[in-house]
């Protein structure tokens, strides 16, 4: 005869958890546990929200928060950033990574000034027409800056829905149309409620329903989680995931070049750049890519046969 379940056992959820009940529990949890982040403050601006979303792409909150505060103090509006020297923008981006985001953000600021009088639009089509703004960022800005209904589907929200609604450890590596439809069906029709659910489910994924060490004992919807009820089965998509190395990669080489140029007061000679990396061919490829991306300017002396040692590099002005 099987032993009776323990008193603290998690009850098996229904086949399809009730979205309204899950939303209410997650929002109530969010009201008590939400982090005090500056881009959530009552005085934040729509432009400030957009800046935070761009900075938070592939960069953790702990690194973004001080950078965002300094950035907003220096360039609080789209017009301020649009008028800034590009070299200053890249220096201020510092070590947030993927510095092309900084260029796209400044390009976005200039477009906002030119097309919208410096005010960020709340229309999704207008947001998507801005440089560097994709479907996720447009949805996030509509929800978090304007309190409008949208389907905000970042990695945290995807993970929460994969576990609670689908019973899977992690979502598929690439977002699917079926996943988007599911997420949309969970978003309330009301603007304010939809924006609150987006923020709350994202926070739950970031703080509790994490990828590697979920704290199911602290989850407000553990009773409704199909993945937990199934015994937390392994990730069925594990064979399709790749971990991105860092040491020895082009990203690391590019980062060293950018760090050197950010810290330099004037043009940097070719020899100094060449000393940054042991693989000369790899470094040359990375420098060429930085120049092509508009992140670095290469100055070559005039003449039919310029001296390679006289070539210099600097950030855009």
C-alpha cells in the first residue's frame, strides 16, 4: 500500500493552470518583492525606460543600474544623447558589452528627435521603426513606459510560462509562434493589468524561477506549476543549447581594443593595438570589424606607400 502524501507536498496542478489565478498570485508576490530599480520609479521617463531595456540586453541588472544612473544624469533626454559626441557615448558605455548597442541607441535618439520631436512614441509600429528597437523592446517600452497592453516575452517570462503552463524545464532555444500565442493568451486585456503582469512575471523569472537553481519553495505559484508537479523533469532542449565561450574569442579581442581606445586621450598607434592580442590575424580581423561597425576610426597616412607603424586608431568623434 503506497504511503500517503506528506502534508507539505505540492498538490498536482490541473492539466491547464488557471491564468487568472496564476496572474493574481504572481502580481501579489511582485507587490511585496519587486526590486527598487530606478527605471521603475514614478519619475522615470519613457526614454529612460528605453535606455534601460537596451542596456539590459545580455547584461545583468547589477552592472546596468550604476551605468544607467550615470547615463541618465548626463543625457536625460533623447535630444541630449542625439547631440553628444559619439566617442563620449562609447566611453560612457564602458564595459556593458556589445558596444554596437550604444551606437544604435544614439542613432535611435537622433531618429526620435527628427521624427517625433524628441518624445518617444507609444505606438508599436512607430517604436519598431526606430533603429535598434525590435519586437521585445517595443513591447517592453509599451508596457513599462506607457502602461499599455503588449506581449513582453523575454527569457524570464518565457521560462516562467514554460514551467507553469507547459511543464518544461526551459523554453526552446528559439522563440516559436506557438509560444508567442500562449504568452499572448496569458496577458490580460486591460492595459494596466497587462503591464503589471508583464513586470511581475519577468521579476519572478529573474529572482525565483531562475534557469539553473529555481527556488520553488519560494514560488507563489508552485501549486499551479506543471513542471514542479511532474517532478522537475530535465530540459528536453539541452542538446540544442550552446554555451558561449569567452577566452580567446573575437569578442574578447574586440573588447580589449575598445577598452584601450576608451582609456586613451588621443590616437593609439598601430603597435599599441597590435600588442593587445597574440594572434595577429585574429586581431586584424577584429579591428577591421570594429572599423566596419563604426565603433573605431582608423587613420592611415597619406601617400602611395604609407608606413604601417604610422597608422592610428581612435573612437569616433
